[in-house]
C-alpha cells in the first residue's frame, strides 16, 4: 500500500529557503508515491526512476515558488504529470505507424503533437474536465490517476468496493473525453488520443 506522509508547513518553508534536509525529508516521504504514479504511465522501472529523479530535481530548482499555504501534493504531482507527458511525447514521436494502427489511434503529424503538448490550453482544459466530474467521481479519479493509488487502496479509503472504483474511472474517462471534444472542438479520434496520453493509457 502506498505510504504517504504529511509534510508540515515548517518543512515547506525550510525547503523554500534551500534547506537540503527538508528536501531529503520530502524525497523520502513522496518518492514511492511519485514512482507508482509515473510507472502507471511508462510501465518500466528504469524510465520511471529517471523521470522520478527529474521530478525531484525540478522541485529543488523551483523551490522558491513553493507556497506553504497551498497543496504541495497537488503541486508536486503536476510537475510529475508534466514530466511524464514529455516522455510520452518522445515515445510517440518515435513510434512506428503499425503501433498506431494496432491501437486504433489516428497518427498525428509531429507539428500537431508539438502543438498539443506544448499548448497550456490543453492542460487547463484537462483540469477543467476533471473538475466538472461529480464530487465522488472526481475524488476517485484524482486518487487513482493523479496520486497513483490502486483501485483497492481507493476503495478502502472511500469505503466503497473496487468494482465501484472501476466504474467511476470508466465513467470519468468517458466524461473527460466528451468534455474535451465539445469544448475544444476536437475530432473524436484526436480527443481519444489526447485523453489516452493524459491518463496513461498508452
């Protein structure tokens, strides 16, 4: 089961001021959770550990931007998600056409991929889509996909069955795909493609 330790405001203030001990405390507390979150997307230990290292280096580099009064977990997982997006984009740019055909995904030109993953509008749109979900479904989605918890862990935390968690996730992904399709005017194939990447399905 994923171990998560609450980091105090004092520790975040120390991190912000450049305290290496505070950084190590945060690393020890969240390394496992970040690893599991990224591994769901990349599916191999070596690449995952590389991205985890990149995430924590990024946290150290931008430590002055940390706001102790806001959710550090959300901030950290956003950095992890963005780093994972970049890795997925690299993989897709080098993928052969037969992979796209086998997955039933319409391949995009390199320029389109670049626009998709560098445009902040899509990141914001995805966040809005998640926030538009019913409260319980949103909670399940965030715990599973953005915090890296298993269906069983989420079921135990929310006192529901793993099957209910699975149903919430299925409905959440469909809702997000529909939302992005309507709001951004994307074709169904491209919407499915973007959602699949954003949620670690590729």
